[in-house]
C-alpha cells in the first residue's frame, strides 16, 4: 500500500511538472512575440519582443530540481518504492505528452493552421507536453531505473588476514 502511495505521489509530481513547464512555455512564447499573457493565456498587454530569460531560467531550474529530487528519493528509498516513484512520474508526464500531441493534431487536422495558445490549463498541457524539456526529464527519470537504489557499502579488507587462493 505504501508503494502505491509513493507511485501516486510520483504521478502527481509528473503531471504538475509538465503543466508548470507548459505555463512557463506560454510565457516564453508571449515574451518572444511581444505579448503579455495572463493565467488564462489571454493577451493582456503588448511589450517590446524580448528574450524571455526568466521563464527559460525557471524551466532549467525546475527541470534540474525535479531530476535531482527524483534521483535522491530513488536512491534513498527501497528498490520497490524507488521504482514506484519513478514509474508514477514517468507515466503521468508521458500521459501529458500524449495528450499534448492529441491536442496539437486536433488543431492542425482542419487543413487550416491555427495560431495562438489554447486558453487556460489546456494550453499549459499542450505547451508543456510539446516542450523538449519535459521529454528529456522523462527520459532521464526512466534512465534512473538503472541507478542503484542505495549506495553499495564497500567492505574494507581486514589487515593481517591471509587470503586463500583457489
């Protein structure tokens, strides 16, 4: 039961991570185009187009924190709990990615290219799921399966004990 809760926590972290990356991605798009978006992804102001340093930096910092956090928790937990955490995270984030591809395909299927950002959290899902930072973090999380769950303790050889060679 404990491992199910840990897996569910990983899933919540994965979904939140992807959606927050989407929110930051919407801000990046707006600042590059000279628009200011509110939380419903509506243009509320016009500004000079600029390099969106702060949202990009936030994406980098958030991604690094998530990866380091997952690896540290994975290594500190039992093997089963670590696998549950990483699997929950990767599965939920992958669901957001698939959902984003479905949203993007639905927007482009009408033969007419739609421009802009979907409103509210649906736009965050689309932009977060299509962001390569989300894809990279999923890959790194899955790759952490091959890390040892706990550091292996090395036994120091006892001094003065003769070795037998077979």
